[in-house]
């Protein structure tokens, strides 16, 4: 901080007139920054005052000297906290320097008291200037904080912002913001709750989640700062409701996470270091972060809705395509149903079943991009037309690839026309290289195709279909899965529920 006495000039000039003394202020490394006289008092040279100031600054205490005759030179340090930032020097032509007052105090002692008091007043006036300058310093010097913020900004812009990413951000806060605990607390969106703390903080407060919850719940509803979306406790021992929550005094700052009028929760910091305070710049930084995150949460919700909407659109389109053709109506739903029955027999877990459910219902979604004239052609297909049909797994993949929620369901869809012997499409995968879901769908798809009417042939009976499937087990289909399907057909099919979809 540099010593700028701009606001204190008038005060010192008046004081000079009243006290009939002259004053000078010297700043560390900057020399004289104020003099109540236009000319330098002739009794003493500038160089001598400079040395005198250096002495005050280095000793950080009241000094006096009588360089010439009885003219006194007195000075005290000007401080900001513990740091000396300059000196206040008084010249006195009063010849009382050596006198002792009736109460026993010397003139020097009187001057010390007077100058110390005056320096105190100056220091108070300097505080506001200091704060502004410090903030500027922080902004320019605290590069780390700015970089951190930039990283957040770039991360929160990504549409796939997740709870894990938020946790990563919060993890970085204690170190970056020099605090002991950092948290986000969203009562209705607990997936976004995050907490990071230093080891010392964990030792002091083992149950941190509870501690944070109590900090939030203890906020007085009528606190004026809440209107500005933050709450601050500078010293827990002095703040009602906060005294007994930790074994040691702490300070606490929390800001609201809200966007577009929607309140999500709180983001906050706790520190056991009471020598520092929460600065306005930190409040601003935290506020910005909280708002950015609230924006992203709002966007994620919208994005998820949008994704759901797109998935439903695709599903509807698949059903619409099938519905146009008597021969394929209900095909995807039946394939889904058979696939899930097989999954049950195979003992797949809920997550795998969900993946299979979506890949089977959407397995032919690429047919959206294939002309109806080819899809519904009653006779055999030309080579070129067959090539177009063969494109449908790839086309479906392209349509659904941007949807994050379907990512794990894509392989089952993409590979449902691979053959067990490696002669299928699109990639010619072989045996167990073909994803399990794709092998299951292939079995279910084959059964439904054979047992459905086609323009060029009537439906075959399930028994005939099973016989065909046994023939192609090991070449077209996974033989183990054909066996599983036979069990499904003989034991489960009549009882099974319809394929209902929830995402
Ligand atoms: Fe297909």
C-alpha cells in the first residue's frame, strides 16, 4: 500500500495553524508526501528530516531530536495494522523542549502522545483508501484467484456440467481462498452438495456436514445482509447463535446460489484464522461463482428436459415409421420386451437392463433416415438399396450420439446387425467382441422378424423360428443366447409385461 494522504491534507493544515507547528509526512520508499509549509523550515535540511524519518520507520516508534538549538523535531510511525507505512514528523520552535510540566511529563512525552493520537486519526482516514488500493492489488496480483475463476467460467459453460465437476471446484476452494472449509449446500438438490476441508478442520470438526447445516440454519432471517444475498460472521464468539458450534472461534461467509429468481442453496467458506478477515473482493468472487453455478444448474435442468424431449421424439418417430407398415408395427417394442426377458434370465443388473431397454427400443432408429420406398419395398432389394438399409445402425448412432443420457445405449444399437461369425455390419465384429446388448438384440430381432408377416412371406410359427435360430446359432447369433431365448420363450413369454419405458 502506498501512503496517500489526499483526504488528510486539510486536516493537517488546520492542525498546523492551531498548534503553530509544522508537519511533514514521509512515506516508506517514496519520500515526503506532505508538508504543511510551502518552504522547508530553514533550521533543518531536507536530508536531515529524511534520515530522521528513516529512523522512525526502522524503529517503528516515537523519536525526537533537537538538531539545532532548542528547535525540536518529533516523529511517530504511521501504521497500517502492524506494518509501518510512513512517518508523521512535527517541527516545533517552542523552546519548552527541555522543560518538565507540573505533572512530571516532559514536553517530549506530551509530543509523543499528541503525535500518536494524530497519527491514529490519519491511519483511520487512510483505511478506506487502503481498502480500495488493496483490492486493486489483489486483482492484479492474485493471479491464481483469477486463473481459478477463469477455469470455473470455462467449466461451467460446458453443457455437461456435473455434480462431480462441482465437487472438483469446491475441492480447490480452501487452498485458493485460504480458508479451512468450503461448501455448497443445496437442500433440494443434494446431488450438488459438496464439501472440502483442510486436515486441521476435519480434526476440529469431525461432523462437517452437520456443522455446515447448522451454520446455515442459524442465520437470523432478519439479517440485513441477506437482502444482498450473503451472510457473514466475522467472529463466531461475538455472534449470537454461532458461539457454540465449533470448539474454536471461526469466521464464516455464505452467499446465495440463485438464478432467475430461483434459489438453490448456499455456497460458503469457514476459516479458523481470525487474524484475517473476509474481504469484499472475496465476497464478490464467491458471489460470482455461486451465480455461475446456479446458472449451470438451471441450464442442466433445461438440457436434461431437452434431451428427454429429443429421446421421446426419436422414439415417436421410430413408432411412426413402424406404424406406417403393417408388417413392422410394434416391432421395436416386441424386441425390447424379448431383450428384457433375456436380461432377466441372464441376471443383468438394473443399470444394464436400463441400457438394454433403450438400445433395443431405439435399435432401428436409423431407419428415420431411410426412404420409405426402400424400407417398405415388397420384393427383394437391389444391391444399392441393401447398402442404404445397412446404413441404418450408423445413422441411428449419428442421430443419438449427442445425447448424453443415451451414451451407454449406443453400442447395443450400433452393433445389432453384427454376426457372431464376424460377417455382419457395420464393423464386422466377431463373437464376444460384439457388445452383449447387441447380441441380445440380434436374437430378439431375429425371432420377431421370423414370426412377423412380411410383404413377401407370411409369418412363421414361433417353433419354426426357434428352429431357424438354432440353425444360425454360432454363425449369425450367439449360441448361448439362443439357448437363453428358448428358455424365455418356453417359460417366460406368456407371463411377461409389456415393454414400458421410463428414463
Ligand atoms: Fe435393424
